[in-house]
């Protein structure tokens, strides 16, 4: 089993993992509002700049586990 990594908050300097994330407007999804998506690692940050679950990262007790793609 994979060890969960702690949830991230979006860094103040504007990059997730060496790249600027894409801005997404998600009016009807959860979480609603403007989100940031890193196309390198697949992390999604909600409007409060905290990591949320998506297709690449599954939220489990203790953090997040990578579920798809490559890092």
C-alpha cells in the first residue's frame, strides 16, 4: 500500500512543482469557484489554496494518495 502524503497548500511564490498552474473556473463542481490545476503533477487546489481530491489524487486518512498519471 502507498503511504499517504500530507495535503499541500498552494505556495505563495506561484508555482506548484516548477510550473505555473492553470486557472479553472468550476461553477457547478465541488469545490465551486476558481481553482488552480498543476498539469505536471495533477494536483488541484481549491479556492482556499488547499489541495482537493481529483482524478490524480485520492484523499485518504492522513493525506493524499496518487491514483493516476506519472509524477
